[in-house]
C-alpha cells in the first residue's frame, strides 16, 4: 500500500501540463504495490509472519538510510520526530505486521477486499486531522463502504455470527495505515514525500531489527527460493522503491487525479491472486470488492471536490 493515497491529499491539486506523465508514474507505483498481498501470502507459507513483517522493514530501512545519506537530506526537527513515530507505527510496523499475520489464515483476494477500505479510511482520518468539514454525503459513503466490507467479511466467515480473527487484524491494519498515511501526507509537505517514508523507516528500524532477530527460527533455513524472492520483493519494492514511482507521479500531478489511481489497486491484487495463487473468484468476492471500491472512490471524490462557495 502507499503513503499518499487519494485520501491523504490535504492541499490543492498541482496544476501541470504533464498530467499524463504523472498518471503513468502513479500507475507504475500502484502496479508495484498491487503484488504486496499475494506475495505476502506466498512468503508466509515458508517464513515466520513476524520475520516477514519486521524483516521487510529492515531491508527497506537500509535502502532508505543509503538514499538519505547519499542525497544529504536534512534531519527532521523537534516535533517532526514524534510525527514520524506516528507514521512509522502506522505504515512501517502496524500495517505490514497485521496484514502478514492475517494472511496466514485467509486468502489474498479476501484480504484485498477488506483493505480496499483504506482510501476512505485515510480520507476520514485526514478530515479529522485537518479539521475539515466535508459534505454529509462523504460520511454516508464512507459508512456504506465500511458496512459493505464488514458484510463481506462476515459472509466469508460463514455467516453473521462473528468476525474471523484475520478480519479483525485486517481492519486493524486499515486503521493503522490510515493514521500513518494521513500524518505522512501532512509531514510530506515539510520533509518531502519520499524523504518522509525514508525517515519513518529509519525511525522504526531499531524496533524492527529487534523483532527480526527474535523471529529467527528453523524456517529461515528451510524456506525455498520462491519464499525468499517474495520476501525480497516486499522489502525492496513494496516498502521502498514503489514509493519512488508513486511519489514522483504525485509530484508531477495533478495530485488529486493521480492519487485516485490507487483505487484500482484492489482490482489488480485480486487478479494477481487468481493468476499467481490460483484463488477462485467467488460472487461474494466480486460483489464485495466492487461495493467497497465504489464507495471508497465516491467518498474520496466527494472530499476532493467540495462544493464551491457562493
């Protein structure tokens, strides 16, 4: 998933004559992120979920530290460090760890549908954080999207009795990422977009290194090359390089248009789950995914296009 999702756009769209170029860069970033859930599902078949969730952040932190050092970026100041802790807690630790543990017992396509709530969830946090006053329609669409996602999760669990623990982890991951994305969107104005994710990775690295060491077990030596290749993708692309293409597209802009490309990510993820993992496409997955994506997209559009003042 990305830091500056469509919901984290807290400033006016950037006007640019290179709109198509920005969209293509944004699409490249979303394409890179769309493999995250299926490849996590592959990796957990041979590696510890804690090792995957923490270890991928360590790999990305090493690359981030090199990038910050080589480009001689300025250090964050004062309260910015605390805000980076919030970003790191949401998208470096919270989202990867919770989704990885969830995917040990649920399918990639199921996870993609629940995670499709993320743009609308991030929009909600951004509205609260930025003290915005969106139209009532925004809240209605967001609520409908949440209900659709919960209904899908309950149906997939076998009825309306109770949510599976994996669904609770996925919902927790959405909340964690929404908080991290919204704060990251604000902080990116001050530190720069890719610099924000890089500093967040560096800030989280001591804890992630400790968790990685604690998670080492026999599976590290018995994992197959496919498991390790999936892990490498998660660390190098999903946690780091994908953000370069994504943020480059947002920088070219217009940001409001480019950021909405992320709404196609769940569709791509479900397609990769079917092609790479052989997961069947059920009617509940199709209907549930479509409902959540449409509600999230509509909510984001309502927020990005507030009514003009008379």
